C-alpha cells in the first residue's frame, strides 16, 4: 500500500466533501470517486501515485457504487479507515460510440447493485429493449414482494368467470344476480383480446377454453395453436398485485360511470316542464 504525505492528502481532500475510495486488486492501486470537483494539481499528485480519480459523479451513481463495491462514502479525512474501503477487481474506461464509460467490474459475490448495458442499432430499438427489461425486472420484484403468482394466458379470468357463473350467480337473487353475470362476462375480455390479437376466431376459442376449464385445473390460451394449455406447465404466470389492482379499478370505474348516469338522468327529469294545459300557466 502506497503512502502519500499527510500534507498532500490534506490539500487534496480539503476540496472534496463526499467521496468513495475503492481498492482495486487489493495490492495494485486505488480508485477515488468524488461527488465534487478535483483541481488539476491534486489530479497530478494522484496520477503520480497511480491512483485513478473520477470527479463529479452523480449522487445516484455514488449510491449504486456503494451497494456494488461495499464500503461507505467518506465525508472527512478523519473518517478514513481500511474498513470503509470498497473493492473492485477491475476499473477501466471504455469508449462506446462518442461517449466514454467507466466500468467497475468483478465486485464480488456480495454486490447488491449492477448495470445492464443495452446496445441497439437505433434509439427506437433501445427504447423497446429498455421497456422490456424494465417490465421484466418489475414483474420479478412484484412476485418476490407478493410471494405468490397466478396462472397467466387468460387462465385466471376464465376460471374467475366460471366460478361467478356456476357458483356465485345461482346463490344470488334479485337484481344483484344480473350484476354478477355482467361482471363474469366482462372478465372474459382478456382471453377474447388474446384470441383476437393472435388472429383466432374469438367465439370458437372462448368456447374451447370454457369447455376445458374447471375450478380445480385452470387452463389458458395457446396463442400459437388456439388450443387450451396449462399455464403452470408452460411457466406462464401473472403478478397477483396486477390482477388485484385491475379488479379493484374496474369495479370502481363501473360504479362511477353508473353514478354519472344516475346524475344525468336526474338532471333531465328536473328540466322537464310540468305536464298539463299550457293555458293554466297564465291563469
């Protein structure tokens, strides 16, 4: 480990307020990442000692580096100690296109942060890849937090509609039964949309799913063949919170629309003229 004179260290760090020091390959060199600026004289001193300095790092990058390399951000020279250092196997600067990027690699098995590098021929392709990766990561995050998943490919909607039609509706009386049947029919919009987007006959496909489905074994739609499949065997799952939120929002929106209809109907009735002989109004 190299030792720099204490006076030089003080002059260097007096202008630095938040910085992270990463030990690279333990016995080879150090990397200092600073959130503020570093004057040219200090950069020259670091370069002579073989220490790589990165200045004006963004705050979110500092937080990610702490998770990836370990260690802790240092605010003053008095806090400097070996247990506050992070570790990375290799730090390099690579040019991609017209931009330069600093790669911090081989951070060890305890790293809790990483970067996914996407490359594409045009911005549109990059945007699509970015959205796909973001959706996949969000789905994994939701599944971990919910600690549960539901069968996908429209299996949940078909099974829920079947349960409402065969179990809930017969036990319901009055006008409420019509609402249960309407809700069961509305749930089938998901498998209908899957069939329509796949170029399949909607009614025929839906009848196949309803015939194959049961409350014990939910089945979904195979968009390639139009036949029923078992989503559990194919690894097709949906997030619990997504289904829960869709059911909640659909119920709230339907209730609000019905309330608006009632208000508009009441307004029309109030604006109607009273029935009777018009001549009675002048008497």
